[in-house]
C-alpha cells in the first residue's frame, strides 16, 4: 500500500496529476487505491495512487500552476482553525505553538570542571570575531547565529540515530528532541530572512562558518557528547545576550520595529498586529529553552549516564 504523509511542494497549489494513460496502468492503479489519513489536527484525506480528477492528462504533462508526477502524490490541503488556507509548506498548523516568555533568562551554568571551562572559553573566543564583524547589525547577526545554531541539533540527532541503529536500542526520545531543536532554529532563520537583507560577504561567511562548524561539532560530539552539549548550552546563553541587545536597539529606536512577518505570526501564534519586537521575544525564549536542554544533556553525561536513561524534553521550545 502506498501512503503519503506530510509531502510538500514548491508551489502553493498543484493541479490534479495522473498515472499513465495506458489502460493497464489505469486498471492497476484503480485496484490499489487507498486513502491515507493525515495528522488528526489536519483532518485531510487524499488518494495516494489513484488518478485525481475526471479529465485525462498525458504522462509528464505540466501547467503553470504546479508539478505533475507519474507517482500521483497529491499535495495536502491544510487549513487554519478559522478555515483559511494554510500557505506554509515549511511547517504545519500542528507544529505551531506559543512561546513561553516566562522562562528564566538569567540562568547560567558556572563552569567548574576542566571540560566545562574549555567549552565556556571556546564560546567566548568565538564571540569576539562575531562582535567585530557584525557590530550592531543585529538583523544580519541573527541570521548568521541561526545558520550555526541549527547545526548541533541535526548533528547530535543524526549521530544518536546511527547509534540507535548500531546498538538496536531506543534513544529515550533524544533523537526527536534534538531534531526538533534543529528545526526550531531553522524556523528562526526563515523568519529573519523576511526582515534582513544579507549582502554577498555575509552569505560567503555562512558557507565558510557552517562548513567549519559542522565538521568540528561532528568530531567533537563523537569524542565527547558532554563537551559538545555544554558548548551548545553556552552558545545559547550568548544567543540570549545577543537578542537582549537586539531588543534594546529596538526599544531605543535604532532599529525600526516593523510589523512581524506573516510566517512568524503563524509559527508562534502571535496576534495579527505583532511587531518585530514580539518576534525577538519569542526567539529569545526559544534560545533559553535550548540552553536548558543542552546543559541538561551535558549533566547527564557528566554523571556517567546515557541520554536514553533520562526522558527527553520533547516539545520543549
């Protein structure tokens, strides 16, 4: 049985697509038609392999509205709670949430062990060239920060995934938790892309920094997951500081407090009249949650335990 769950498309809507016009294929496809049920909150059903619509169309045909595929995978039609069409393909309504702004932003893990001090001063050292390069360009600084911050969760989740496969064991939910973190950070980037306009050398720097950081973190996680998570914990503490400075610039009028991008309003379930300041508050709260998760993960390793022995904080943004 073929099923389609959560597939996305480059276009916002696609016209019906079909299998081969050959009679044999139409007969076979009609025999194996099966409904696939989308996530409960979406309440959407679609046919996974059957030809869609009543008109016949040649294989590979294409119009101006979308992509037609032989495989007949129809894009899911999702609506908001008020019935309005959902226009985002990078996330779905059931992935949206309200940021917890009550989280303690001042919590700090005091470095006591040698490994903790190495992690702490590694992050402090990395902050210096960042301050020098971006100075008070907080919009571009946020974009750069998110291109780096989205890497550790993906790398950690990938390595835990491979470990789970090798050892035939569960991860305690930590694979999903770390991938959620990576996706959340990526959504921060998607948001700041709407309010910032990086120039060519900003983009070049992203290529260089991401290439170096990905491989360095990959090796660091293999050598010492405790050290890797502690580094991320301190990186998130620096992110909180950066977004606090961003807020000060907004409050002082040095940065225009423009309306919040539509993607941010839907992702964080913000009021329609929200501004950039509301977005930065939500992002800063997310970073504080990521700080807690990574320091917690490092503490687990520090006590000689495995991550799978402690339930992962799923959905903890």
